[in-house]
C-alpha cells in the first residue's frame, strides 16, 4: 500500500445527509469529522492542613503558569476516574473526591470543565509529572493570582473558597461575568 | 478534483508522536481521529402540576421507547443552552433549568450525561419534534417503566424522585449498581 504519512487530510464543510449542521468532511477520503465539546476534569485538592495543590505547567498553552491538576477526559473512563488520573499524571497526587465543585462551560473553545473538591491523600510525596515543571501546596494567601494559567482556575479557586467548611453544596456554574 | 464520495476512510490504530495512547489514523490521508467522550445534556422537567415530560423516540437506537429530552451537546454552546435546545428540538418545550440533578458517566460508550432538574414553562404547547413520535406529561405513577429507552433515564427519574421537594441538593452520580 502506498505510504500516506506525508499526506495531510483536506477538509471541506458540508451538511451530511440527515444532519442539520455543517460538519468537516475530508475531500480525500469522505471521513466526517464530527466535532463535539471536550470534557476537562480537574480538582481543587487540599492537604489535611488546608493547603491547595497547584501545578506549574511544563507545556503550552500557558507554560510556566500555575494551574489545578486537570486535563482532557479519555475514552472509557468515568469523570471521577479521569479527575484522579489527571492528578496522578500531573502531580503524582492521590485524591479522594468529595463532590462536584463546579460545572463550567467554555463555549469559545467548546469545553465542559468538571471540577471536583478533593482531599489530597499523599501530601508528602507529590511530585511533578511529565506535564508539570513544579508542584506546590499553597495557602489561600500564597496563591499566585497573577500567574494562574486559565480563567477557570481562578473561578474554581474562588468558588472553592466560597463553600469552605460546608459539607454539601450546590455546584457552581460559570460566574455571571464569566464566558 | 477526483470525486471521493464513494471512498470510505480506512483507519489503523497507532500511537502518534508525543502521545501515549493509540489513536485512529486514516491510512488514506493520515488524519488522526482523536476520540473523546461525548457530552449528553438532558432534563427532568415538570409542569406546574408536577407531571414529568417524556418523549417517545422516533429514531434508533431504542425507537418507540420513552426518554427524557436529551441529546448530544454541540460546539459553541454551554451545557445549559444545550439542555434547553434539546428540550425544544425534541418536545417544543421551553425549560427553566433549576440545578444539576446528576452527572452520570457511561464509560462503555464514553458518554458523560449532565441531567438538570427543570421547570416546563409551556405545558399546553409541547409537541413532538422531528426526533420524537410523541410527547407526554406523566405522573410518577404513570411512568412507563418497562418502556424506558436507556438506563440513565431510569436513574435520573429515580434520583429526581429522591430529592423531590428539596430546594437544593448535591447532584447524583452513577448509582452504586450502575455501569
């Protein structure tokens, strides 16, 4: 078979039969690339002394900025498994999830972000995973507000603070002034 | 340009450079078809007299079975907009969303389902949309339990009943005996 490694797909937009929206269809092979919003799962995880786990990004976008352990959900997992996996991959952190802190939508980039409140079970052995330059446990006062990677990190931290000490609460959605 | 309408894409699985998982790569054009879990949004919506909105499916899968107004989230919308759009498309129903009732994961088919509790604002003018054979407002006693389309419909109805009358509550996730 001819090698196709150097061929790029070429997409045109058209409305497939039985559909009501334009989709990307490859002019080379006819493949319909349905695009759907992507799910990001993440956590505001605290150590027993109340410090919050942050990760310094080793990759773009926003390399060098601080974020919560979070990332794209993969096939075949639950949202809870995804949030724990991301914390392990980015910070070698073992989490016990408490409850859903917030469900954010970022329609500009078609993301849904599920943020959990969580307990960090191994605060003494966290370490930067391959996608992190550094990991840190910070008090509320020491959060590097001007060096946060994404608006949703800012939202989640503030929403976390808002229900501090409450054992159950209604999850937040986008703040009124949010996207 | 050669017509490609009758060519199907042919996918092989391989791990792209810089990735750590097998992805589907088209052997004809090299396109990497990243697959991510899909988000379904839906609602348990009640009329002022407490009856629940159900839709009889006009399409496969589970044609002829009853479901909640729900469907795949599209690009560029929020989860709330998506839930309201689906209710309109399937039942010409105008909803006011209350709060997130449940966040279910169905890893076997890589779905995340966001189910809202909602108020049906136009109970007298609901009507079957193109994907519904029929729509109905049913009391709890009249729910057609043996003719429900999907397990998550069953879960959502029971979880809805569990917090009936409560103005705020912690959202449910999969029941213990769920997938």
